């Protein structure tokens, strides 16, 4: 029987069935890195906007540079060790409606975490009686997860995710009065991202084409026979079970700013307020599909082949990502032996409600993901105990909310609320040199649920239901050298 000619509206069969297949990054508290010095790590970074006494004030509160006499150089690294596992409780393979694709469900993925170093460096100098200048390099945002135990059952949602944001922050601070200081700076930020997943290409191509033919009144048995003869042989040895890796890589440069104020109360207390602005990134990059065949179909089936080829074509893509702003209010009180630190910090994660990705030059979304992030807050409490003139012990704890809601938790970063337990010490080597060492263990809320759907929508491919529990642990080490000159 002759197949009816397909109207051009069915060139959108990929949208009807969801042949978008773009990796979909999500961000969370774990993506924002507060680990910007080792001297604060032992206090769980409590009260940094008021208590920091070295050049890393550039990041935590530029006004606090006025507490750093002369010139100061700080270099530190804070390796973050993340362990993340997934326990399955009902995941499924991708499906077209009630029809499962003939791909293996796969394993639980092993441990997706790793150790990730976070470097930073700061330089500040007092250039007059009341003016300080500074500059720093740091990494305020970053993540890396890699579900290596292939094939893992969540591979159609995410495989490897790596995001890095490098920041350069020139700063100026003024001591307005003996008790009050202000400071501010500009932030140049470079963002890089590599985000991958697998696509059940064979099933998407076959069942999407089947749906398109059925919509034209072709009986299912006849449509299946047509596709088995014309399409399936072109999918390769695995036929309908064919999978292909998909990767999006992109980068962006953008600018932001930060300001702060510091008030000295009496001889023993400081109160600090610090704000870092949103940073809007217009990301440009590419999407790459590996091993996707070029489909050629005869006659009236040609529009199906054209749509499949265009939807799975590698090429340039664009998106906009807005990094959140942060506001921190902190207090520090100290005497000759003890310093007490506390803070409250809020982060405006609600700027990330969805991630919309377009092919370059197109107005319609190639992929759109609902993030539905909520604003978060963090509270910290810390203490420094001076043992002698050379040695100070640091302790701290914090409670850190996550912006991810349970129904939107992703294997790219399965974040949840966290409690910090921190300790460390400062060792004064000489009048001009100090070494800080810190350690933190983060207790992530246990049994973080995953209930991601099959994602059969106009701008996503069927990915299977990912149902189960994430368990995450985090350890952080930090070493810092501070030099005065």
C-alpha cells in the first residue's frame, strides 16, 4: 500500500515525540563554592564577613581589607572529596507511552564523586593611611560528577557533568572612620561546562516515526513493516536498541560586582555586611551526538529522515544562565584568648527556574528543563582559641540549605540540606608567615529521593523513570600560606 504524503507539520515529529536529547545541567548549593580560603575552613566559614583578617577578605567582605596592615599574600587550596551513590527502587528504561525501549536497565552507577581541588590566591596592600587595594583569583562555582559504572540506569538523564567558573576580582577598600570601613570590587568571571548523557536513539527514531505514520492513518502493523524494512537497517547492529552519547560544551565571560561594609563596635567586636551580585552568562557552545547515522528514506518517508537528521545534528547552541546573588551578615567578638564568629547568608537561587537551550539562530527551544530552584540560607557558628603566641585552634559548624526540591533532584548534582563539622589550626611560622590547615566533614541529609520522570515532552527525549535514593558524603581539606611584607 502506498504511504500517504506527510504534511510539513509532521516534520515536527521530533517535537511530538521529544527528539531533543540535549544534556540538561542543574545547579545547587554544592555548585556554589564557599571554600575560598583554608583559614575559614576550620570555622565552617562562620562569620567570615566580619572576622577575616587576611587578603581573602576580597571575596568575603572587601571592607575587611582595612584590618590587614601593609601588604598580604594568601594562597590556598581546598580539595573537596565527594562520594555519591544511587540505590534503585523502581527505575525503568525509556519508553514511548507504555512501550519500553529494548535497552538494558543497567547498574546503579557506582560512586559518581571524586576529589576536586579548589585553588585560590589573593593579594592586598595598604597604599595610603585609609586606602587598600587588592586582587584575587578563585573558583566560586564548580562541580564534577561522573557515573562511571556503565551502563548505569540513569545514563539517559546524565553521565558526566563538569562545570567550572573562574573569577578575577580587583578590589578597593576605604577606612571612612576609625570604626567604619567600606569596600567594593568588580568580578570578571569565565564559565566552562561539559555535560553529557546517553540518548536512546534507536527507540526514539523508530517509535517517533511509527507515531508519525500512525497519525496519518497508516495501520500500525503496516507502519511497523515499512520501518522495519526502511529505517531499522540504518540504525546499525543494535537496531532499535541503539544508544548514542550526547555532549554539550560551552563557555561564557561575564561581569559582576561585590560590596561590603565593616563596623567596629568597641574594642572587641565587629559587624560586617557583604553582598555579591548576580552574574548573567550568555553561554555559547556546541551539542555533539556521537555515532548517529544519517538516515535516508524514500519517497513520502523523506520528511521523517529530514527531521531525524536535523534533530540529531551536531552544531552550535546557546543558553543564558544567571548565577545567584548572595548577602551575608556576620559578627565577630574576641578577647586575648577566644574569638567567637557567627553569620547568616542568603543566596538568591530563584533566578534559576528553568534552563532553556536553543540552536544558534533559532527562536524555539531545543531543550527546556524546569529547575524550580528556591532561595536558600546558611547559618554558621565558629570559635578560635589561642593556645599560645604561635598556635590557634579553630572549630565551627554550619547548617546549609539546598535549593533543589525533591521532585527535581538530578544525578548531575543530587544535592540536599547539609550540616558542617569543622576544625583546624593556625601556625604562626614567623612575624611574616602563617600556615592554616582545616578539615570539614559535611553530613548531607540521608536518603535524598529521586523521582525523575520518563521526560517524554516536546523538548526532551524519553529517558526512563529514575526512581531511588541518593546517598552523599563530603570531606574537605584545606592548606593555606599567608605572607606579610
